[in-house]
């Protein structure tokens, strides 16, 4: 076999992986229970964002040597 088959095999694997990823993509955030794009455009913050902001300012998350 020539070296061309090495390129053919890797290209085939990448093509197959691309097809799997393409059909596995989600259409919208609502499919997994997240708020839609309209909620972010209106300026409303989700509970998830608020909890992340609260956690980042929480003193419990600061390493013990830095208090």
C-alpha cells in the first residue's frame, strides 16, 4: 500500500466525526432546559448567572492563606 492510504483513512475518520458532531448539535438552548436567547437580549439575568456571581464573591471560596 502506498502513503496515499494514510491520508484516505484519516480523511475518512475526520469526515465521519464531522457527521456525528453535525447531527449531535442542539438547535436551541431550550432543548436542554436553558433559557432562550430572547431572555439574554432583554437584559434579564438568569438564576444560573446570579448564582455564579454570588459564588465568585463568596469568602468561602478564597484560599485559606489569602484571608
